[in-house]
């Protein structure tokens, strides 16, 4: 019984932790500009939001815009 309960607890922990990571699949949209002294890139990395940087412009997946606005504005 104790072994079954331990296994169940372990399994539920794995399920919960794996469901916390979001996979973004939409097209990248312009989100902002990289500003000297700004911390936008660091905040995106800290919150596991993928980004692309082209000519000083930050692009993020369209389905990550709300999360990025909430955590990085």
C-alpha cells in the first residue's frame, strides 16, 4: 500500500510539473525593441518565453503575447 501511494505521488508530481511548461506554436509577432539598459530579454528568458531578435526588434510567438505582457511590462 505504501509503495503504491509513493508511486502515485511521484507520478502526479511528474504530471503536474510537465503540464506547467507551455509549448508555443504560433507565428512570431513584433513585441518590442531591445533597449540598452532594459531587461526585456532577461525577463523573457526567466519566464521561458521564446524570442527572436532581428535588427534590435524583439519577436515572440503570438500565443505568448499575453504572458509576456503580464510578466515583462
